[in-house]
């Protein structure tokens, strides 16, 4: 239905453009062929000098130039008829469509900005779709006027070329289709904080800045803009920290010694979450006892924030606070320890007193080192 409407509009515009060209040319020709008044009559009625009549043959030259150059139709098959005048008119239509799109987007943007209840992602989607619709209509009208295209035949040609285009430009076509999916389905919106996995398994986190026809711009905490193909956001796993709720939970793991009091550890971790910037009081911070590790009792502190892009800084502030409070409460954070067994060889050790000790695979010491140890 939309294609038929556009084709009807394009036909009307083409007829109007042709009639306008003919009318302008006839008016210009009529003015050029108007009879020149008698010079004696002009001298009697006014003292000003009259312009000299156009030289003989100039009108015929202009007619030939219009017919042979500007309005000369160049036929390409049975579908396209091109002339210099029609191409200029087509370019003007494209320029007019771009100006209309730009003006209308600014008007809509100023109107939508006053409606604070509308989601910024929805506003961006409306503005982007308005731009695409106006530009598409402009391209159709410019092709109808500038190329005198028969859209039925052009559709058949594009259908035949679609197979080749699909093989040669399949990735670009996939990115463009994914761009419309992002605008309509909106798995990632303007202002959302997302996590993307790169081709080298590198994690990229950032805020969505813009969703374009083929790519999406993501701004990281380092103020680096990452250009991501739209198909990657649609086909691959995408973590959107602010899709359903702007709040997100942060987990801070910590291990303590087996000699520590678990109740004291719990109270200390809750104190560490107090007063941290961007940590929400509701939901309240929580502590979980995860289990018994190889050399530590494993806990984790859970806090909530509405600034997911601040997650690294929030974790850093909490870790600073935990370290200071643990030192005040004499809570030990253990580190892994290993026992070394030597078999089939000798291990020579140097003691702080400058003495040397040699151990065999049986754990026996030689006589020289036994005497050194006895003197110690």
C-alpha cells in the first residue's frame, strides 16, 4: 500500500515537474520573441535610450541548446530516461527532502524535550524514523523526476539483483536490518549502560550514544568511542545494565582467616558499605557467607547502585574501607601457603644468620650443616 502511494505521488510530481518546465520555457520563449517597439515612437515618448533588439538567430540558438542539451532524453533500456534538466530537478528534490527532515527533526526535538516523562531512547527512535521516512520519500520522488523511472520495472530489476547484492553485501545488509530491529525492539536504547564481548573476548563496557543505520556508538569510561556493528548487538550476547531497572547490584568478595569471628566480620562489612558515594540505602547492603575455602572463610558484600557506569570506582572505595576497618578490628586476610616436598635431589637453603642447610630427599642433613645448626 505504501509503495503504491509513493508511486502515485511520484507520478503526480513528475507530471507537475514536466508541466512546470514546459510553462517556464514557453514564458521565456514568448518574452524573447516579443516584437520590439518602433524606435521613433520610443524617442517621442521618452528621452531614455532603448535596449538593442536581440541579434538575429539568438532565439533559435537557445531553443536548440534547450532541446539538444538540457532537455535531451538519454534512454537507458525501457525504464530510465535521463536529461540534464531532470537530473538538476532530482538533486533539488533531494536537497529539499534533507532540509525538510532537518527542520522537522529540530522542531520535534524541541517539543519532545519538554515532555520529560518520555524515555530518551523513545525520543531518539521517533526522530530517527522521521528522518528515514522523509529521506526515503525524497529519494523515490527524485528518482521518479530525475530519472523518469518506471517503478514496476525497477522493482523487477532490483529483485533480480537482490541475489547478487545479498552475497556481496550480506554483512552490510545485515547491519542495516539490525539497525531497524534496534530501533523497534529496543534491546539497547540511548543512554543504556551495556557490556559487549569483542572478537578477542575482550569485555567492553560503555554508554550507548547513538544508533545509526549500520553501526552503534558506545562511549566507555575512558572517553573512548567504540563503533559496534548493529548485527553484533542483535546476534551476540548483550548485557544491558539498565534495560528493565536502572539499579544494579555490585558484589565485593573478601576472605578472612579461620580464626576470625564471623559475626564481627559481618558487622564490619556492613559498616564498610556506609557512606559510599552512589551506593543506595534501599535495597540495604547485605553480607553472604559463601563457604569454606582452602585457606580462608569466603564472604561477599552486596550493595546496590543506580550508576552502573560507576561500578569500578564503587568497588574500589569499598575495598579501601574494608582494608582500614579490618586492620582496626584485627581481622586477618589470609594469603595462600604451600608446602614444598623435594624428592630425588638436594635443596640448599641459606638462613638469615649466614648459615647453610642442605636437605636430601629423606629429609636428612649432612654433618657440616648439623654442626652449624647446633652452634645456633
